[in-house]
C-alpha cells in the first residue's frame, strides 16, 4: 500500500501500532494536492496521539491517587487466609 493509504487507514482506525510504523517510513507524493492531503492526515494523527497521551496521563494520575490511598489506609493491608 502507499504511504497515504496506510496513513488514512491508521488515522481512521486510531491504530497506534500502524501509526508508529508509518512514522518510520519516508513519504512519497506525486503532487502538491497529495502532499497537502498527507499533511492533513499527519496533523490529525498528531491530534489523536496527543489525546491518547492526555488520557493516559489522567489515568496514571488516578492510579497514583488510588495507590496512595491504598498505601495510607489500614484497610489496604489484606490478610489472606486459606
């Protein structure tokens, strides 16, 4: 497949693995219009990755809060008996 087709599919499907592979490729284009279309999809891919980064950051902060709460409470010490 061409770079542009792969890029379109990865952006539409929000396929982070495919975006990573595409980022390692050298794009080739035949016209200014094709280059502009690639640029639009690259900008959209960047936006998607930034959203994912922000979401993961929020998740990590929530996990850290839960971890701190768990470690600070006596209830966090579970005594399993079999």
